[in-house]
């Protein structure tokens, strides 16, 4: 069924691995939660120490902002030490050998594991949970907005819920594909046995739970109501929950930066023999390009929030209306947050192109142009930030250049579109859930991109700024572009990660359901925005009632679709039929090893000899595994299995469950 | 196997046939990783420098303590030289030179921090954080001081390990990393000092 069986790529090692997982009893977890527990205990001790220390020096109460900051830092250190930092780093600082968690049971997901596959799953599961929590906030908002007037939540609470929803979702979009699949897939695609800095990789993940706790705990201090953008001067004068927001997001910045550096170094220094830059799988290119952005500009968000924090607790006056200027905040913030939208979406491009070529059974169209487009976006995206500030009162002469530069980004983005369409063109399309999701993605992102032009155009933006048109635009780009890619990736790599196949019928049903419901929810909001409905307000004039009622109804249907997704993932991970090493008959390295991969990914050394996506090209091989025995040089074999054959094979394996 | 934390698998046992990626990439990876981290930090500093110019242009008050600033600047520059000597010493396996140079670096760093703390207290009287220049001043000095302190902690760990006999010509990455970071802290000051005191 797969190319593995008749190619030298089929190493005895991987089959052995496959069968051994069936016979070997699963190892039992022994006290799996003790590391997390120790982390929590040390975090609480750290918090108490911080509070005591700060109060001893400065006086005040535990809810004073300076005390909260000190306590947060101490708690963070306690947490990191507790979950495994003591063994993984601390020991080294006193000259001993570091230790890490190598629990073979499911308990490893709750410890300081340095296996990039474990870390990828940790990211994935954590962020999907955050996505669902953010989704609940969205449901509450849509219920409030279902009719004019103040209903289930009052206007002040509404602002807090919007802000919470916004920042949680932004975090998922920024870290979702890169954290989960960047970690899981990139090292395998480059033929490495792990990341370049496995311990720092683990550290970055374990910084994530404090981010979630900080954000979700902010309501204890009055929550934050300045939006995910945390614009000053509101963020300087609102309730103390803003401080937790600031600390959590600065921590989150660290997660991004450490993760990005790890990916860059891994791709540069650890590629397998023969894996030249021109043979790098497109998803790896995407993760690499994104990381170039993430490891640099992220500091600007942190910087902006540090300034806000200083204004709040040190008494500086960067954003105080009399002395400073809130435009400063917007410049620094958007210098990160515009590139951030590409940090969200470039990995999505990678996922979608990766699976388009696999399911179209054709080489990726214009591979080199796509790589150039990725890098072009990286370059351009740092010089367009002020298109978010056309109505903010910045100097007039800046408007024109920022408009033109912004519109120039459509060129590389267009190339990626053309590549996808060119790959689909006359392909032997094999309709599986990932491809169906990819079609949904194509449609959504097209609308997102086209509506962006109206926002980049100064004349139209002056009317559309801060209306629901913007809301609809960025949901089409972020949900349509990044979250849809995250979902598509979840289906695409599900068999690799779990070793089992998800339920295809339910998967396709979900893909169609989520695409339709998403469009029904957000299309009416374009209309509302064009007619002047303001964003971030829990109430609106009666004129918009119809569109909003419709959108709210559709949003509930959209929310419900995720139950289906979660069910399919959970059930299939436990009960799904065995998937085998390469159910998609794909060619990148991760599909040439068993599912799930062995601990160190490769039992034999991978050697890359050709392009990754030469589907249907006679005699083409991407990679083979070198035999330890040098006497047997491998021979390239033909790989041209038609889509229909695989379809049948898959249908068979599907039947076994039902 | 149990859930006990196990030693990090750095050396590979040759008892089984499995392929193990050779670890020759690691030194390169370490250096590259550190450089990327430093570039990332450069962005943070440039955000803050940009904020200074954006809010107050090149204004500065007349009552800055120029002499003290010049003195701590010289101290910090000397510490970079001694840090460099420490690194070269250990690469040539000169332990004594290594310990002494590193000790000087630490001392200089602490003198710098002392000077800066003194300056901050003075500054709070002349141009408190509420004033436009004061905002930039406290922000930049504070950010830099934070980096000096982390740098000093790193150097201190290296120093203690060095005294206990760690490091040698073949095992000097710890020293190299801490020293590179210290150079960066120095370099940042080379931009901050003129921005606050000279322009
Ligand atoms: C052709 C490409 C694009 C263009 C020309 C474009 C243009 C714009 C412009 C001018 C705005 C500011 C509107 C305003 O506030 O008045 C905007 C907002 C936004 N865009 Fe885009 N955009 C594009 C693609 C994207 C992508 C790919 C994403 C995300 C993955 C994205 C996410 C956002 C977000 C989050 C906002 C709103 C931020 C906020 O105010 O909260 N955009 N877009
Ligand atoms: Cu933008």
C-alpha cells in the first residue's frame, strides 16, 4: 500500500517498531502528576515569598501591583524549578549532570520531557483547550449581541470578555501550528533526532501554563478591559488585572522567542545528509520563516507592555496625556502585532501547501517562488505596521507609504495562492478531511485577503476602521487562515502522531460544518461594519439587529461543531483503527518512519536524495535510510501509486472499525 | 524504567545498533543560538531607544552627573576586556589567568552596579520618573541594570564552577556563553550612555 514496502526506505527497524508496539504491554504510569504537583507547590511557596519580600521592603497589600509583579516572578521561578527545572538546569549550575524525565508511560506528558514529540503534543493539547475556553467567551459575547440592548452581561463585563477572548485566541493563533506541529514535525522533516536545544524546548512549553493561569486568573484582580491590543492610556489606568495580562504576555513572548530560536537553529544545523535548502519540505520552510519573525519582533510587544507596566508602578509618564503620547504605544505594539498576523498565518500556509501537494498527488507548484514569497512576507511585514493607525492622528506624510507597502504584501501572498491553485490544477484530488479543510481555508483566506485591501486603502479605512468590517476581516484571516490550518494539520498528522486513523466520515462532516457555519457567522458582520457598527461594544442601534441575530445563531452552530472535532480526536486516538506508517502515501521524512515514531525518530540514518514532492515523477525518491552495512547501497525505486488504490486501501482500513 | 528523572542522554551507548545523530552540530548550534538570542535582545533595546527619541527627542537636563557616568562606563569597558582575557585564558588552559580575569570582571560589574544604583537615587531627586526625560532615563537604565544583574549571575555561576575545577580548553562553552552575553551587556551600554548623557 505504501512506498515504504518496496523501497529501500523501508527499514527493518521501523516495521519492528510497529509490531513491537502491538505486543508490548503499555507501561503503567507511576505517580504521573508529581512533577506538576511539585511545580504548583513551589509556585505557591514562590508566590508567598515574593509577597512577603515585597511587602517587607515596600509595605502595602498582596494586591498592590508592585507586589503582584514580584510575586508573579517568584511564582514563575518556583513553578519552573518544580516541574523539572531543578533537575534539567539547576544541577548543571552546581556542576552535576542534568537529568530529564524519561517516563515511558502517558505520565511523560506531565513531566519535563525533552522529546520534541511529547512537547509538540503538550502544546497541541494545551492550546486546543485554550481555544475552547476562548470559544466559550465568544459564545457569551454572541449571546449578548443577539439582540440590541444590554442582556446577559453588562457593558463593562462585555469589554472584559472581549479582551479575554481576544488575547486567548491570539495566543492560540500565534503558538498553535508552530508550537504543536513546528515542534512535532520540523525535527523529523529535517531528519534530526530532536531539537537543537531540547531542554530549552521543554522550558518554553512549561512557561505556557503560567500564561494561561495569569490570563484566566486576571478576573481575581478585576480583569482587563483594554482589548487584546492593550492600548494605552486605558491600559495604564484600568483595573489591576491588566498587570497580570502584562506579565502573562511578556512570559508568552519568551515562549515564542525561545521556540523560534530553537526551530531556526535546528533547521540550520541539524539537517540530514543531502537535505539542501532547496529540498526542505515546505512546512519546514514556513516554520523557519515564521521563526525569523517571531524571535525578533516579539520583543516589541514585551517592550510595549513593560512601558505600560512602568507607567503603572514606577510612575513614568510615557503615555500620560500631558507628557507622553499614546501613539508611542501604538507604534511599538503594531511593530510586533502586524508581523504577528504573519506569525499566525505563514505556518498555516506551510500546512496547507504541504497537504495540498499530498492530496493532489502532484509536485508543489512553484516551490521556489513560494519560498521567496515566505521570505518576502517576512521582510515586508515589518514595514507596514502603521496601516493600523490611519485614524490615530499620526503624521500625514506617513499614510501614503504605509498604504503602498501594505498593498505590496498582496504580491507574495498572491504567489502562495497561485501555488496552491496550480498544485490543485488537474491534480488527482483525493478528498480526505485535510483537503476538504484546505478548500475551506482557500475560500476563507481569499475573502480575508480581499477585504484587507479595503482596510489598507486610506480612503475606505477611515470609514471602516474600528467597525465590524475589521472584525470580520481578521476573523477571515486568522480563523480562516491560521485556525483552519491548525485543524487541517490536526487531521493530516493525526495518524502519524497517534498511530491511529480518525473517523473519516465525521472528519469530513466537521470540515464542511465548520466552513459553512464560520461563513454564516462572519459574512453578515461585513455588512454591519460597512454600515457603521462599532466593534468592542456590547450594545448597538436597532438597525443592526437582523445581521446580529443571524450571526449569533450561526455562531452557536459554529461552536457546536467543535464538539464533533474534539470527540473525533479523542475517540479516534484511543479506538481508531491502526493507521500504519504512511496512510497518505506522502513522501516527506515523517511518513517514512513508524506511527507513532520511535523515541529517537530514526532507527537508521536518513539520507535525502531528491525533492520532497515529486509525486508521480518516475524514479523519484526523497529520502532513504542508510543501512549500517555499507556494502548494500540503496537503489531509488519508482513511486507512483494512484490515488484510487490508496482510496480503496484506506476504505478497507476504515471498515474495520465500523 | 520508572518515572525517575534519568540522566540526560548525551553520550550514546554503543551496545545497540540504532543510528545516533552525531553531536558535532552542537557547538555550532550553541553559538548560533546565543547569537540569535542576542539579536532578539537587540530588538528589545531598540524598542526602548526608539521610545526615548520618540517622546523626548534628544533633550536632556543639565544636572546629569557626567563624571560618575563616565567613570562607570570606563569600569564596564574594562570588565569587557577582562572577560575577554578570561575566555582566552581558559581556551589555553590557563586556569589561574582565567580565575583572576573572571574575578576582575565580576568586581568591575559590581562596581558598575553600585555606581548605577547611586545614580538612580540621585536622578530620582533631579528628574523623577514623572518627567519626560526621567521616564526614558529610568526605563533605559533599569532595563540595562536588569541585564547587568543577569549577566553577573551567569558569570558568578561560571566563576564558582571554575574555582571548583570545571572548564578547560576542550570544555569552555559555559565560559564562552557567559562572556559573550557580558560583551552584549557592554555593547548595549555603549548605545545607552550617549543616548542619555551625550546627545
Ligand atoms: C492582503 C493582506 C492583508 C491586508 C492588506 C490587511 C490589511 C489590514 C488593515 C489595513 C487593517 C487595519 C484595519 C483597521 O483597524 O482599520 C487590518 C486589520 C487586521 N488584520 Fe489584516 N490585512 C491583511 C492580511 C491579514 C492577515 C493574513 C491577518 C492574520 C492572519 C490579518 C489580521 C488582522 C488583524 C488581527 C487586524 C485587526 C487588529 C485589531 O485592530 O485588533 N490581516 N488588516
Ligand atoms: Cu496589519
